C-alpha cells in the first residue's frame, strides 16, 4: 500500500460504511469526505510535545513499541503516522448553530455514534496494514492511553493528543477555544495511526501553531467566546475544567434522553467563522477583492 491507496481506502470506507449513518429516520450521513495526511514517525516535533503537553505524551515510536510489548529501539528504522479529519456534515452543523444552551440531537449523535464510526475506521485501516505485514497501532484505543487531570495547572490532557498529531501532519492549527482549525474548519472528529509502512510526510505549511485562528492572527474574532454558554473561553484561552463542569451540570440529562455516554455542546465549533473553513483564507480572499 502507498499513500494514495490509503487515502482512497479511507474515503471509500467513509462513503460506504453503514456505521457512518445517523440512527434516525432519515439515516443521514455523519461525516463528509475526510482530509488525510502523514507525518514522519521520528519528526522532532513529537519530542517537543513532551514539553508542550506533558512528559508522558508518547512519541509514535513509543506508542508502537508499547503495542507490541517491545522497546522503541526494537522498532523498524522508519515509522509513519497517518492522521485524518472527519468533517461534520452541514446539516448537523446547521442544527447546532441554532442552539444556545444545549446541543442539537444531530450534534449529540455525531459525538457518540461518530466516534463509534471513527473507531471502526481505525480498525479497518489497521486490519489492512496488518494483512500487508506492517506493524500498526491506534494509540487512543490501547490500554495505555490515558486522560489525566492536573488540578491548578493544565487541567485535562492525554498521553496521545489527536489534535497535536494532526498538527504534526500539517492538517491545520489550533484555536483560541482549544479546537483544531483545518482547511475544512473546526467542526470535525480526528484520529491517527502509527505504522511501520513508510509514507511521504506531508508539509506543515502554517507559519505557526495558531495561524488559522483569526483571534491570534489579527484580533478580529471573538465568536467562540460569545458562543460558549459556560464562559469557559476568554481572551486568555480555554478553561477545560469550566467546560467539563458545564457539560456535567447542564448536559447530563441528555445522556439518558438520547442513550449516549459522551457529550459535548460543540458551540465553539458551530456558528463561528471557522466552522467549516479556514477563516484566514476567507479573509485573504476578501482583501484580494478589495484590491
């Protein structure tokens, strides 16, 4: 398998899998066509994440080695990371855009059933690579994957951040709300695999880690601050604890109502300029029209 074959297979699975459908009468699609890019498994940025995120954050080499109960030195000399973005459909985004206190049913289903589909996609690609004789792992599905809470400090963080992996693969940059803005916007789910298959690394073309966020680029946008019902987003950034507290206090009743386990309001991902586009590119187009 090469890079084109992997991208084609991911796109095919997304377009054909019945798991990428809402459990509703209209059987609507959960995710649109994906973005898929690659990173070198030994890119120095992965070691930088041990300082940026936490010392426990795994490098791709460490993640793959743990999956096979080996030491990182025993892994093949070249490793690759496959990272993908699953954009939320317009219908779901529109439904949530109208909400102000609790998320729409479509958004709730996307968070829950969408991640079930994301796991199915992970398994599908891993099976294909394993059949070809390649080592492969989806770190967030392994027992060693952990979410940690640090009181009075970082709040919640994990030892494998899908957003940071996507950044390493050149898929976008971070936002004021702690989201990840791609060329298809911020409303999405993301995932990644580490494999021994050698793939060409994608370029990171963004000038910096916040280059797609209008707040950091020119200070013109505070839409996510205004959209957040928890007051968890300010000009200083995103308060993860306040965000989670809101979900636990105001959204908890929706678990039973919709028969789901995980919830998120998604207001900072809908009804904002970066919902479905890279807003800095849109701003550039407007400037070009003026001139």
